[in-house]
């Protein structure tokens, strides 16, 4: 069994209104030195694969097809054996 | 300037219906060996701090007060100098 940790982030060229809202929130709390807040997703999952290569293949395909929007988002992942 | 990467995750004891929905989605796509999907948040931000210690303090406080729900979520972060 392998454990994948996947980060899905908005591309830099895409506006992030949620991040902007959080940034305003930090300033309202008095943390005025916080800048450039960007919000992404963090997905953890297990893959019942026979090899690391197979776990990587499944993680990559699931990220491309389901987790990330290829027009607006990038993803990266790490895999470890459980 | 420092750059913080913050992971906000649901505690293990908390049900994750969004993760369950994604898990069903992976199975519908034919990836039936995907298990235990958990969805969290990934937040990136810059801190205009004079030292790493100050950047860590601000990141920790913002995470506690704004980004994570202390009843249901945990957080962790890394910081690097920009």
C-alpha cells in the first residue's frame, strides 16, 4: 500500500478571490505584513498498488482526471510506502 | 520576505464527506484501488517579517486564528526565505 500526498494549486496567472478574502482577514486581525495569499487543495489518499511505479501512475491519472482542473490548476505529489 | 506553506487537515476522527465523494469518483473512473481519500487545504502566503522567528510566529497565529478550525482541524507549515 502506498500513501500519496497531492497539492493542487491555482496557476499564478489565475486570480484567487478566496486567497484575497483570507488576506483581508489577516489584515483585519492585525497581521498587515501578510501578502499574496493563495489557496489550494491538499489531497491525501492510499493506493493499493503492487509497486511504486503503479502507485505513481494511478496518482497522476486521478490528479489529472479528477482532482485538478487542467485549465486553471497545477498539481504535484509525493508518494511513500505504508 | 518569507514564504509560508501551510497544510490544514481534518483530524483523523472527523468524517470527511468530501473525501468520500472524491473516493467514489475515483472508483467510477475505474481506479478502484484508491482508498481513504482525505481533503485538506493548502495555503501559501508571504510574510514581510524581519526574521524567520517573526515569520513563524505570524504564520502560526494566522493559522490558529483564521485558517484552521481548532475543533476539527490540524495544521502544519514550512517557511523559506524569499
